């Protein structure tokens, strides 16, 4: 029986029939590639659509903030943490298969993008070479429209299934979503559950060549051995943030444990003890210097969680 002062959210989370793993006061530093971030009030790995639906419905009803995350490879979480529910997509969202007839991968949103890319390589199907080495999940990739400046995942989405609290499941063609540079038109409260990614049969040597070239470029130009969130800012029209930052002599600039990477000036790395406050301060410093010098308003690519 539920305790007298238990909220509907707590009642749901202690219900033994609830299909998910629940962690109270879970440090988000464990769930971000930055290895930065204070505690989430609850971190819940939802195992099924039923559990996910119940969870977001209760949060909505109770006015508890919630967010769905993938691998946290594009996230900066505040040192104070997140006062609501951080949801990760578990078991039922973590499988994928290849549909040979339709020449597409059908992938759950919790699947790692790298797993699908690897399978594309194994099957000699082309279309995802641009994504080689991009961390994160399918859900995060679709939300962020992950890719390069010229190629992105949105152009490969044949269909996508999403969930919105109070509205239920919706399946749309990829062409019904507007895809832009590191942007998609999903509603703020829309959760990506599954998608179909189109690929085409190709020459294995061509695929291998493209993937190896992309990986080599990445290894050479990115600080892969240090915790980061990838590029911090979107590149503005006609310019590269890394070049602007370098021109301003900000490569290597440091605040606390956060440092503008010596390898790629649009990366801020955690040198070991960085706080979210350090990273934010460095982001603000770069943005204001770039604005002062070039009149350009930089837009962050990294997503912020738990900041006021
Ligand atoms: C070393 C490094 C290199 C990188 N290189 C690239 C690159 O080349 N190209 C590129 O585009 N990005 C790059 N990134 C950034 C990052 O990997 C991508 O943005 C990635 O797609 C984020 O996926 P994720 O699962 O980690 O999402 P998270 O970081 O967990 O979340 C990102 C956003 O997506 C939302 N989200 C996550 N899952 C869902 C879901 N199921 N439904 C709805 N919303 C969801 C979150 O709420 C958040 O707003 C790089 C990052 C690192 C650390």
C-alpha cells in the first residue's frame, strides 16, 4: 500500500510492476560524455513504451519536469543537477534490425548510432558513412539531426515513431519533419521511439574508404581522448567557429577545469575537475569575444540541462 504522503510519481516508481530501473539522486556526471553534472532527482531507465507513457503522463499531471536523454554526448548538466526526472530509453528501445526488402534499418531510439553504422559497414550498405565516430543514440541523433555540415541523419529517415504525453504514438514519414543544421522540428515534449533509416547497397571498398577517411579526419582534428560534448557552437553561415576562436587567441583558454581544446577550438574539454559553471563561463567568454570582434551571435549546439 502506498504511504500516505507519497506523490503519484513516487507511487509509480515504487510500484513493483513498473517496468524500469530507478535511481534517486543519480549524479548526471555518470551519464554525460563531459563527466559533469549534479544529481537528477530521479534517473529512470524505462523498459517499455507502457512504462514510458505512464511515467511522462504522471510527470505532466504532477508538473514534475522531465527530459529524455540518450548517451549525454551533447549535454551540459548543471552542477546543481536536475530537479525532475531524467529518462533514458531501456530494453525495448535498444534493438535494431535490417529490412532487406525495404533496404532500411529499423532502430529503437536507445540504440547506439555507432552500432547501426557498424552493421551498415558489415552489410555493405551505404548512406551512413558520415556518421562514423559520432557518439550517442539514434534518439539523440534524430533530435539533434546529427552529422556534418553537408550530410545529416535526417536525410536518411524514412519514417519515425514518436510519443507525446497526452497525444500518444505518432508515426510520420521522415519528409514530414523539417531537418536543418543541428536542428529538427520535433516538438519540445516529443520523444523519438523508433525510426527507419534508408540505405542502399554499395561497394564495400567504397564504404570502407569513406568511413576510414572520416574516422582519420576525426582522429586528427578532434580531442577524442578528453571528455567533451563535441562542438560547442553551431558554425554560423559562412564561417567556422574554430577558426574565429583561434584568430582571437582563445585556443587553450582555461577557466577552472574547462579548457578550449588545443586540437579543435570549437571543443571545450574537461581537463579533470571541470564544473558545469566553468564550462558555461568559457562558453560565455567565447560568445562575447566573438560578438565583440566579428558582430556574430554564436548559437550553442550543446544542450543545457538544469540551468535557470
Ligand atoms: C567527441 C564527440 C564528437 C561528436 N561529433 C559529432 C558530429 O560529428 N556530429 C554531430 O552532429 N554531433 C557530434 N557530437 C555531438 C553528439 O554526439 C550528437 O549530438 C549526438 O547525436 C547526441 O546523441 P545522444 O544520444 O548522446 O543525445 P543526448 O546528448 O543525450 O541528448 C541530446 C538532445 O537530444 C534529446 N534527446 C535524446 N534522446 C531523445 C529521444 N529519444 N527523443 C527526443 N529527444 C531526445 C535530449 O533531450 C537532448 O536535448 C559529438 C560529441 C562528442 C562527445
